[in-house]
C-alpha cells in the first residue's frame, strides 16, 4: 500500500490529529504559535509561544504575530510536556511535516532542552506530500511530485482559506483538505 493510501486510511478512520506551527523564520526559526486539532476540528492546543530570539519584522508581515503579542506567552519549555502528552502515540497529520518537526527541534535547541524524537513519539503524516501526488505535477528530474502551497490545495478543492498563516486557521484548512483527499 502506498504512503498516500495509508494516510487516506488514517483520515477515514477519524483517529488523527492535525498540527501546525507559525515560526520566526524558515531556516533557523522557532515556534511562535502552535495549534493541534482533533479530526472533528476541536482545538486541543492553540497557543502563542514566546521564542528565545525575536520575531523579525519580515516574518511578522507574513503571519501577523508580533513580539508584543508573544511577550507574556508561554515559552517552548513551558508547554513541551503538554505537547508530548497530546500527540504521544497518535497519528499526526501536518501540511509539511518535515518543516514543523524541524521547528520543534530548533525551539528545543534554542530553549536549551533535550530534543524530542517526535517521529518515535507519534506517527507523522505529511498532507503536503500526499496532496502533491493527488495534484500530479511530476518532476522527472527529482522523481517526485512537486509540493504545492496550502492555499493551492485549498483552491484545488474549492475550499475557503480561513485565517491563513495562523496555526489554527492552517490546521482547519489542512483538515478540510485531508477530508476531501479521503473523499469524506
């Protein structure tokens, strides 16, 4: 069975969570907002996060999260145990799973705490890679399907994009896309 088919079976089972983060940047970023919803769209975690490094103005222009907004937010170290408990042993679907795991690792590193092996803690699925296969734009040089933006996936399924570049909004959009991919 293909990875896509396995993920679609997980979606059809209804036994999964959706996770999304907003960060201080693409390369050396830290988490500044994280949301996790269940398969019904109910938020389990939805919080701003105070990063160690400041949020650059160029990043604030994308997601709208300012340093002032996160000044009194919990630090990564303050909620990482809750995060582990929430997703431990669960099926976790993320639109660009590799990126979000990387940001969780970098947030732990910036906070000076031990990194969590997120893939050992939970089964992670990448909705972006799954949608790329559905979309079908094949790159013969790389021998893989080209990744598409979350907004492209939403447009493909004629879905509204709700609160783009907010962790909760992106979770809800990812959930709607996943359900369409799975035919539910």
